[in-house]
C-alpha cells in the first residue's frame, strides 16, 4: 500500500534514478558476495580468553631463538608409553640383523594394512607392487620399491625398518609420521603379504613361533599407554 | 565424384596410406620393446626414469653418449670396474651423481641391455590424467543466483513501468473528465511512511547488531593468504594423498598437526615442478594466477633443499638448514574450550569433511563450520557414538540392555554426556 503511494508521488526521472540505484546496489552486493570469502579473522571480545596465555602447540615462543614452542626431544629421550630402538643411522650391518620381538594379532595386522595404505600406498601402491597413484600418474620419476619383486621378497626386515626410519634413496624418513609400534605393524603387514606371494614364512603373527616379549618394560609401557589413552579420551 | 573433389580425395587417400605405413613401422620397432620394458621396470626403474633425472640420469637417448655399444654393456654389468679403471665418461658420470654406486647387473645379457636401452629410447610420456571437475558445480550454483536476481529485477522494473503508465493514464483521464487530481503530499512528511520506516529500521538494526555481536570472535569463511600457495585440491583431491599422511596427529592427539617441511620433501625430492597447469590451473580466491613450479622452488628454500645438488644444505654439525613455514592458523577455538581430534577421528570415527567441509576441493583452505557452541552441541545431539565397538562403553549396562530389547537403535553423544558444560569447558 505504502509502496504504491510512494511510487505514485514520484515522477519519471526519480523512477529512473531509483532503477539505476537499485540495479547498482544489487550488482554491487552480488559482486561483494564472492562466496563470503574473508582474508581477515575479524575482532574478538576478550583476547585473553581466546588466546592461550600458556604457550600452546602452535604459538611462537620468545624463550627460544627460533621461537618454536614445539621442540625436538633431547637426543635419546623416550616419550612415556613409547618404544625405543637402538639403531644407528648408517650402520648397515646392524640393519640386516635388526628385528623385533613384538607379535601381532589379526586386528593389529589389519591396522598395519590401513596404515600402509595411508602412508606407503600413495607411492608403493595398495597392491604393494610399486605402482602407487603418484608413480602410475607419471609424477614420480623413479619407481618405488615393488615388494613382490625378488629383490625385496627376502629382504631382512631390519633393512626395511631402517628405510622407514631414515629413508633410502628417494624415499624420505617416515619417523615423524609413524611411531615405533606402527612401523612394526606396517612391516608385519608387508611380510605377511610377501609370504603369501612367495616370500619367507611369516613369523610376526601371534600364532607363529612367537617369543615372549623380552623387554618387558616396553611391553608394559605400551599396554599402559593404550589403556591410559583410552581413559584420557573418555575422560574429556 | 565431382571434379573439384578429386584432388582432396587423392590427398586423403595418400595421407591415410602414409599413416598406415607409419603405424606399421611403429608396431615393428615396438615389437622389440616389451621385453625391455619388463626388464627396465624390474631392474632399473627404482633409480632411473626415461625422461627425468632421478637417483641416476634420465636414460632416454643416453646410449648416444656412450663411446661405443660395448661400453654400455660393461657399464650396466658392473659400472665400478669402469670407474676404477679411470674411464673418463664413467668417472664424470659417477661424480655428477654424487658418487652413488649403481647396482651391478652381471646377470643381464647384452641383448637384455640393448632391449632396455631400445625401450627407453622409444619411451613416450603417459597422457596427463584428466583432473576431476568438482569445482564446476559450485560455479554453476553461483550462476543460478545471478539469473534469479536479474530476473527479479526485470520483473520489478516491469511492474514499476506498468504501474506508472497506469497512473499517468488515470491522471490524463481525470483531467479530460475534469475531475481534479489529488494534491500530492511529499513522502518525507507522511506520518505513515515515517512510522513504517522507523519500525523497519529498528528491526533491521536490532537483527544486525545482535547477529554481529553473536558472530564477533567467530571466523567462519576465514581464508587467509598463506606464505606459500599450497593447494589441498592438488594434493588431497587430484593426487589422492590421504589427509592423515600430513595430519598424522589427528588420530593420536588433540592437534591434527600441520606437517613440517620434511614431510613435504618425502615427495618433493622428486616432484620439482607442477605439471598439472593445463588440466588444472592454480588461482587464488581473487583470481590471480599462481605458478606452481615457483611455489615448489619456494618450498625448497624453506626445506633447505638444493635442487641442483639434489641434497640438503647442512651446517657444520650436519643439521639440515631448514626454516619452518609460518602458516597462518585458520581454525581458532577460544582457549576456554577443549577440543580433541583423536576423540572425534579415532574413537568417534567422524570424517574430517563433516567438520572441515570439502577440503579436497579447496585450493586455499577456509573455515567451513562456524565453530560455535551450538554447532558442537547440535552434532553431539544427532550423532551416535560407536557404542558396540567400544569396550569402554561396556559399563553403560542400561543402554546395552535397551539396545538388546530393541527399545533404541543407538546412543547419541548427548546421551553419553556430550552436552555437559565441563566436558568442553574446564
């Protein structure tokens, strides 16, 4: 009603200008609305309630010259609940005999397979044949190891462990992504797959010629860590 | 056949014949290759690429650089005998590739080696993979918005014109009939107009202020400029890299973790250029073109990698001279809220995309969810926990009983206490 009245009172010129202005406004608004993208974070009420006063994982830290809060652990330190290995980089004779006393049940082998597909499959392929998506699409110059190949079928597991921990040729170190137990789970998965494809007999299964864990502290620590983690997660 | 078409026909048939011959020839020369391909893949591909330098040099046409054919056989069978004998070509190559010893292959016959070299000489790069077209849909829906607003506007203009025509006609009719036209009251003096405008303004301002106040401190759609143009679409989308490959902490800790440069270098020791530019060109949200290869060179600067030497720059103590990339943090929960990734990703089995949106479609990451308290609580009310699979929940006997009796189909996170204040604020 009022709208009609409003228009009634205007002459043609004003209508023209209204049309122009509203056109401009719509176009203007539409162009501002580029998917609501914003480059600035905006304001906050209470910075001291929003930003941690204590140094948090990603905050910069004036106490160190490189201002990183997340520090590298001191050489040789063992995080609580984690395992340690005594391998030294470059000691290739030690690699060959290095192994683990851990044995894995079916669930852990499945977990090893899942981890393999996340961290290794992108290069080595989910069929373990070196034809991962990155090589198959031609992004990689050199072919990642084909675990079904004779060269790797009988490779000592310690040598493979060293490749994960320190990297080899074009492969980088995966120590920052996989902890010690996860590395062995992945290796157990590979060795199981290889033994089904002509490799050596699989010895990391629980029913294999399993030796009881010798370093009981590590085993205890793992068991403890597992239950502790679960508790923590639930508690929160 | 019309006279004018004859020359054309001749050309066509001739070129078809030539094409056929070429095809035959190709087949012929390729018939030696399959054997070479298999040998190359199983023995050499781990260090060599036909076209690019890898651990060893690119092998396509390398046999043209040999002193003679015999020399190539000797090199592959045992390169170190040539190096030890001081052969200049061999020594130069050995030094150029950082004195890496090439595996000797005494088991390969001369024919095998010739087959391998024939295969690499005839090698052609595979056709570039077609990029998935996910982004197009979003653009499509934008277009729809435009069409609707233009349509509305035209209708509006039309209505105004019609109405205007109508009223001038009425005025004209009035003056013809001698009926006096009503006196016009200026709009700004009309009480009705003033009252209505005031009420509308009041409501709008109230809505705007309350909404603005609620959203103060929230950062939905925040998409900062990063120090390096790193595209999730290229990595997690087109090249199918799993989120956990880089954000390994999401299953283990509160933080999902931003990867450090050593993780990038797992792949980028080899991938030193962005070759996907034709199938998928990189652009910032403002539409500025980005050169992916330059960005990878920038990554090398941060990582302390020398792309010419193909090794890290190290200080006197042997430490890699890398500097961390200072990414701008996008998601920021206030410090008075506790959020844990492992709890949601590992225990709750919630997909990253439910909270972070289509990350694998984004070049630059933006904050998809509001991260408001209502958002957390809503999901806790609607989402069922992994009740049966989790031993920890065995103590909730009542729920288990009800599940068994068929009284309920699942247990939501809210029923586990996921809406209690101290679970998130403490």
